[in-house]
C-alpha cells in the first residue's frame, strides 16, 4: 500500500478516506503558513536571545527555561486538543489557533518587560501550537491525495525549520536595525494573514460531531505510539536544545551577531530542504518510513558530535557544517515521522499524532532546559555531547516502536 510503513500495518488500517480537495496546492500552502506561524514565537526567542537577554537581563539557563515552558504548554495541550480536532474538524481549529497566535506574538513584542512576562506568554503560545499540529495533520490527511501525502507532510513540517530560518534572518534584517520587538510584531502580522487564509469547512460542526461520537479513538495503537513518542521526544530534545542555543554558541565561539543569525538560517534552510526531499522520496518508496527516520537521527548525531568536537577543541568553523548536518538530517525527519504515523492510523490521524506529539513537546521542554543548565555549569562541548547520546537513543526508540507497531498488527 503506497505510503504505509509496512504491509502488515497497511492490511489492518484499511484504505484511507478519499480526500475531497479541489485546490491541493492552496491547501498545502495554508498548512505550511499556519505551521510556520505556530513555531515563530519559540524560534524568535531563541534566535533573538542575545538582544532579548541584554534587554531583560537573564542568563542561558533562564532562556532554556522560557523555551521549555513553551513546549510544556504544547505537551499539556497535545492529547486533549487532538480530541477536539477530531470532533470539530481541522479547519475550525486552525482558524482560531492562528488568530490566537497572532495576538500572542503582538503581546510578546509590546508588553514583555521581564523574563517572567516572556515565560508566561510562551505557555499559551505552546498551547496554540499544540492545537495547530494535529489540526494541520488532519487537514492534509483529508484534503491531499494519499499518493502525494508524503511530500505534503514534508512541506508542512518544513515550516518548523522555516520558522528557524525566518528567525535567523530577522537578526540582521530587523533586530539589529529596528529592535527585537519589531520582529514579534511582524510575525504577528504573518500569523493573522495565515489565519485569514484558512478555507471554510465543508462539513457542518453538528454533522461532524455525530459522525465521531468517540472523538476519533478507533484504530489507535497506544503502546507502540507511546514508544514512538519517546523516540520523537528524544530526537526533539537534541534538536530543540541545539536550536535554542545555536545563536549564542556561535557568538560565544567568536562569530559576529549577524553572522550567528546567518548560521541559524543556514541550518534551518538545510532542515527545510531535507524535510521536503524526504517526503517526496517517501511517496516513491511506499513504505519502511520509520527505519529511514532512525537512520536520519543517527546521521544527526554525527552533527551533534562534530559540534562537540569543535567546541572542545576551539575550532569555531566546525560549528557551521555541524549545525547544518545536525539540524538538516537530525531534524529533517519530523515530516516523515508524522506521515508514517498518519498512514498507519488513517482513521484517526489527529488523535494518533496528538499522542506522539506529547513526546515531542516534552522533548522540547527538557532539551533547552537541560542543555541550558549544562552550558551554564559545564560547557557547550558537554551540551553537544549530551545531544549526541540522546539522538542515538532516539533512533533506537523509533525502531522499537516500529517493531511493536508491525508485530501487534500482523496476522
């Protein structure tokens, strides 16, 4: 079955619902736009960390804690909001969540006067992101033809490193000229525009609620999904930690602030390319997507290791290829991961990805927080060494989760 991860899985999940999209290109653009705006708050905070920390007066561990609170809000909201998405539909949730994100970005740029205000505002930003993730997954699963869903999920998940790229470019383009607050205001305008682009729903809410009395619970294999969520969480732990401190690590290594922003943008650009390419290849390959995810995590671990070596030996230029490899391969697998989860749980894609996203969000909580503490009390080399080990554990967990998924569904 094209798009499924394993023939045994495909036989038990049944055929996917036939998408009703008449404008697949527009729908894909909407999914990309809303996912990008959902990710902007945390990546702007990470990329503009030097300017924000100087303005609000806090250290690296406090930055890690603020970023972690964003992911904590997302982790808390993932499962309950995925149930809401299955019940009321992806389109309705996308519109409300985008408008909420726009308001929060404006608040971040206007009322943030201390670390506490920044941290408090990042929590609802994470909750909004938790709503957008399963809603956009359901949106694509129902509107894009199955033969093109791998590419669609790759493009959609490319929004996250695209947000990192936008954040990196905002340093020389906005933060160093107009100030860091203007970057958040402009991001708020983008989020508002994305919300207005969301098309109207074709299914009345009352009809959808009657058709899913259980909230879309059928067909969800909880145990394998929990293991896969652990793999996702470990992978995000490493990637989000690097993303949160890449700009500050570059400045600490001796790069200028503008150059540090360009390094972040280059690494984010690599992840964009890899996510799209891996999705296109998934449509051609037709299966075994989780082993490919595990391989990419292992390759990303090489990038983290290079960053550790460069920081330990004081070879600053090594940070550039290390970041590109770590965030390219080591963070370029998310779209493929979500695509594999959706294809193995086609009758409840929002619920299934809502479960796995809990792991991803918790990884986002613990990654920046833990690595921030390691940086404050040890060094960048030690932090990137931790990320290397965690990425390898993530690869193993994905393989175990996939094995359980296949064996539990095999005849």
